């Protein structure tokens, strides 16, 4: 019986013959997938791969695909860092192959080794440059994989320093010249690295790529500008990113876009992205944003009555994002009658909204009534906002909590859960005839998510001081049984039947 070394030597010699390559690749693949993990690892370490890499240089797509499979199987059995050390040259060559399958094979192997980034970076800067060039690939899967690898490398301390080199920066600029799409991909990589920490941001800022991204806000291509705004939103979610945008006048520039009455088309296209941006910013700095940009809040309130349902939906989302935090609630409440009018308008228009917008309106109301910390001033705000739903606020909520359509029902139950966490809300539930029975009736719900939503509400109520002991025991038993408990039905067979 031939040894492992002899078997590998035979297969490698067969790969030298063009007419035997496909059959030999199949034999290697079948062998590696049929033997034990231990044996496959030993075989992969004996089998020298340059000849398998050579099989990629052929117009026959079947052979190329097989070679990719064999290479993946073999390299997966190598220790981390081993493939990029032993085969960095053929891997780099594979990154410029005309077949996307080959590029992905190489990128997947590099990604597997990327945690060993010190070896990868010190080994070949040209390999990093080849990965960066893949960001400019026409195939989105190849570009995405390459981007992920570069971000992972850039987050590492070694990678961050390496990216400051002129060699690597020149490749970034080289691919950015290909198209606006590729430029956006590079900006996304820069933002994802910059978000990691203030140090990462400082390094990436020194490359000039972030300031270049800000200049893109003056682009004549509105769609491109919208994508830049989206990326800046992600950057602004970090404190250092927010500070940078504020200092460089980006927030003023963005608000100027939607306050531009001379170009309504520009406003229509840009406003949704910009409102989302401000919503994220206001989520953690609402008071500051309100003091600096009070017109933005006015815009949100007035947009609720807009004839453009896209603007209505985004404005509702933004209002909900701001109002989710306690600080956001205080900021909104400080607008006085404007917030009062906004809530009344949302509730009034609920029935006229199409389903998708209605759901977003209900989610907005849920956020407004959800409390992070139970502080008296916040509880007073949520109770007041609840009272703005109408003469019978609970009727409005139950209209959706009891709706036959599961999405609307979930949205209604979400609002009910928000108030069930607060004592005044528990009192409202206690004083609503039939509501306790509705919550405890398991037979009404058939959808998993609805069962879970009801369970969360009852769980909130099970520790309440508002209900009597008998009701509390029923709540606690419900919680103990879990969200999906089914009562057993016992049938007794009677003689004569």
C-alpha cells in the first residue's frame, strides 16, 4: 500500500499532464472529503499546492472551479498564517484572475488568516494593495469581501500604521478614480475604521480621505451626495465623529440642503437621508441639537402632515429615534405646543395612512412612550403624551392590539408593553374593562411574535402593585407557564357512547 507521501507525489505528477488535470483534481477533492479530519490535515500539509494553483491558469471553467475547491479544502487544513506565508505570491496572483470565483477563493483564505495580521502585513505590502484593488471590482461580492478584510486589517494597530504609507494610499486613490461607486466603497472602509476609536479616526483623518468625503457634499450628483450623507451618519454616531462634523460645519450644510426653497427636487431627494442623519445625532445629543437647530424640529413636526408619504415615514422614524431616550423626550417636550400638536396629528392621521406608514407611526408612538429610567419628570411626560391620544387613549391602542392583522397587532401590543412598564400605565390597564382577560387569553393568539409580545406585557404586570392578589397570581402563573403554554384538554369516554 502506497504511503501518503507517495500518493501526493503521484497526484502532483498527474497535474503536470493537461489531459489528467480534471480527473486528478476530482480524485484529490474526493479523497480530502472522505478521509478523517486528521488525515485530511496531514495530506494537505504534504501536498504542495503550486501545481494546483497552476490549474487556475486555464480557460476551462470546470478545471478552474475544481482547482478552487481543492485549494480551499487544502488551505482550510493549514494552520493560521501558514497559507499566506507559503503561498502569498499565488494568492496575490489569484486576486487579479479574470474569474470571480478565483478571487473569492483567495479572499476567503486571506480573511481566514486575517487575525494573524502581523504576518500578513509584514510579508507583502503588494498583497495588501491587491486586496485594495479588489474593492474596485465589478463583482459586488468580491468588493464587499475585500472591503471587510481591509477594515479588519485597518482596525489592527499594525494595519493602521501600514495604511498611512504612500504606497497603500496611492492604491486607494487609484481605485477611487474608477467610478463614484468605488469611491463610496473606499469612503465606507474609511468610516468603518474611523468609528473604531478616536486614534483610528485621527490616523484616517490624516490621510485626507475624510476631508475629501466632506467635499463630496458639493457634488452635482444628488444620489451620490445622498450616499455620502448616509456614510457621514455612521461616522457621526461616534463622539469623535460628531465633534468633527460639527466643527467642520457639516451639520449646518446638511440643514441648508433641506431648507433650500429654490430647488424642491434637491430637497425631495436629499431630505430623507438628512433627516435620518439628524435623528441619529439627536438620539444622544438632543438638547444640544435642539438649541442649535430648532428649525429642524419644526421641520419634523410639519412633515407629519406632508403629502409626500416618504417624507412622512422618515419624519416619523426620526421623531421616534429622538424620543426613545429620556433626554430626547425632554428635548421634544420643551417645544411645548409643537409636540402636543405633533402627537395629536399622528393619532388623527393613523387611519388614513397606508399600512406601512401606519406601522411606522405606531412604532414612533411606542418609542415616545417607552421609558429607559423611571424618573418622575419622564413619567409625567409619557403620561401627558398618552393623554394626547384622544378622549379614550386606550381605545386607540386596543384598536391595533386587537387587530386581526399580525403586523398591526404587534405594533399595538408594543405600545401596550411600553405603558405596562410604568405605574400610571398599569393603572390604565387595570381600569380598562376586559383588558386583563384579553391579555390572559392564550387562545386569541396564533402568531409566535404576538404570543411573545403578550407574554412580555403580562411579565411587566406580574410585579405590579396596582392589581389585587388574585389577578397578580394569574399573571405570575401565566409567566411561569411561558409564552407558548397550551392548556391540555382531557376527554373522558363514557360507557354507551
